[in-house]
C-alpha cells in the first residue's frame, strides 16, 4: 500500500520504518526541514536502537518530505504528531492542522490517529471535517520501539466504518498480536487507561519504597519481586525509583485527569499517583542530603550518572534526572554529569566524557538512570558514597550506600 506518516518523532519514524519493512511504500512528513534532511540522508536525529538500520535497509520504500504533496496518492495516512498538555488540558492544534493539511491534498485516504487523544476526539474532529478517522493508539516504549511495534502485546483499532477498520487491521496482521476492533472512544480510553495504570503501578511501588526506607532490614526490590511473582500482579513496572518521566506518562496522566474532571468523575487514584510522582524529586534530594551528611566530612561534589528520562534513549523530556540536577545546583552543589548518549549543556553542570572521569571528580555518586553500564561501577566508586535512585546496584557492594526503598540502618 501507499502509506503516509505525519510527524517524525519516535512513534512516526518507527511506524514508517516498520511498515516500509513490511513492503509498503511509505512517505514520512514533518514540518521540521532539518529532521527531514537528516532522515533523507540515512541518519536519524534521535537515539533509538535499530531504527537507523531499518530505515537504511528499506531506503527503496521510504522517503521523507516537508510537503504534503507527497502523500496525494497515499491509501492510508497515520497521524503521529504531538498532543502536548497546555495548562493541564490536551492541546489538539497539531492534530487539527495535520488533518486540514491532509484534506487539502488527499480526500480519499483512510486517516488513522496514532497520536494520543482524549476520548471523543477522533469522532468530533471527524464530524467537524466531514471525514471518518480510525483510532489506532500506540503502546510503544522508547528504547524498545521497534520490537514493541513489530510484536506488541495487542493492537487496538477503533472506528465506525468497518471497511476502514479492516484495512488498518490487515496492515498490522503481520504482528500476530491479538487485535481488538472497537469504537473510537474505547480505543482512545484504552490508551489513557493503560498509561495511567502503569504510572499508578510505579507510584504504588514508590510509596512502598518510602515505607521500606523507615523499616530497617526491608528492601523494596525484594518486596516487588515477591509481589511480582503473583501473575495477577506481574513484575513489570514495579521498579521503584525517582519517579516516571518522559513525554508520555506525565502528559497523559495530566490530560486524562483533566478530561475525567471535566466529565464530573475525577479519577482519584491517578490524581494520587501523579502527586506521589511530583514528590519523588524532593525525596531523592533527601537521600542525597543524607548521604552527603553521612560519615566522614561533608562534601559538595556530586556525580550524576544518566540524564535521559530512562535508559536506552537520548530523550530528556520530563527527565527526573534533570529535575534533580536543577534542585541540587540550587542547593549549591557542584555537579558532574555523565550520560552515554545525551550531550546537552546544563547550567552549572560539568558534563564528563566518561563514567570514570565523572566518578573521579565527585565524593557522592548518584545513579539517576537505569543504563546497564551503570550497574558495574563498584571498582570505580571504591570508598565513595553512593545514592541509587534507580535500584540497579547491589547494596552489599558499597560501604556507604543510600537508595530508594532500602531500609539500611543509617536511614
Ligand atoms: C510509555 C508506555 O510504556 C508505552 O506503552 C506508551 O506507548 C508510551 O508511554 C506512549 O504513550 O507513547 P515510554 O514513555 O517510552 O513509554 O517509557 P516507559 O518505559 O513506559 O517509562 C516511563 C517512565 O517510567 C520512565 O521514566 C521509567 O524510568 C519509569 N519507570 C518505568 C519506573 O520508574 N519504574 C518502572 O518499573 C517502569
């Protein structure tokens, strides 16, 4: 088929590459000419494992442009533009612009909404513009985006026109994943309910972590392991830490809460999860201060390992690590930072070229992102103090150790 993808962020670019790999002719559109130039040259402007290879492998079937003219002939057009939250509510202006621009050049394609939108959006935009929109929310995580797209746990398709839904169903049939075809509203709700549930699961374990810290001898990692072995609970998204960040959970929970409140049925559990998450930074600071003030003399040089919102990505949107750094700088600490892929200048922070350099310059080492390479820092750290706000280290290996959810005697 001829496929158009509007928006070349993490989701759009991966959707384009995966569908090209399935033999479709794909055109990716973005308003950012620089981004389009980079993709056209066979490079990628983001760090996403496997994406560059997939695009290069399929270069015969994939092209990039800033012009909607190139999707005049497309049979199916995916919208994967941002839906930011502005003043707590969802901002649909990019989605509306994309729909208008598509309709200027192509009135016959099947329009598919991949962007996360509040329930009722596809139907109401469809009504306003005199078209039908198929909802096809994504459940792709950054860092594992290709495998999540090729082999997702499920495909959700929403719409009221059977034929259009069938075309989209056929497109994703290759995944072999269960496919649920339903209304637009259910599809939109499934997306928000899923992200909000996962965010709530994280906040739940973070609350248990707080409790563990005041119970000497307890450890949230073991509690989570014991809980997660119950198949009804499951072990994923039960890692306690510095709280969730990224471009999805914080924004989507806000938009969902706002939507639910506007309907007169606030979702209290998500409100609580969000509040718990907001408190994670001050909690991490408390741990750093405990460490700094513990044993030997006080010190003010801190190494921060990891800047992105999670491992395997260079995305720093809503990064808890950056929020922590900002607060520590305000408190007057000297910060040395290292990240395997993020290279960004942060005021008051010296970025180091290696973990070795970063650790050597500081007295306290904070593990702020769960990159695998940070698991193996024992020999570098030696007698330095360690604060693990991601729970990737073995507490027994460090002489002075503070961590989220770890009830050691000094805590
Ligand atoms: C999330 C969802 O997992 C995807 O299913 C969804 O498609 C995507 O949002 C989206 O809506 O576009 P993503 O934001 O890429 O994906 O990252 P996650 O892996 O979900 O992590 C989110 C945050 O939660 C990160 O800061 C991560 O470090 C944190 N986290 C995750 C924890 O603190 N503990 C955990 O156990 C899991």
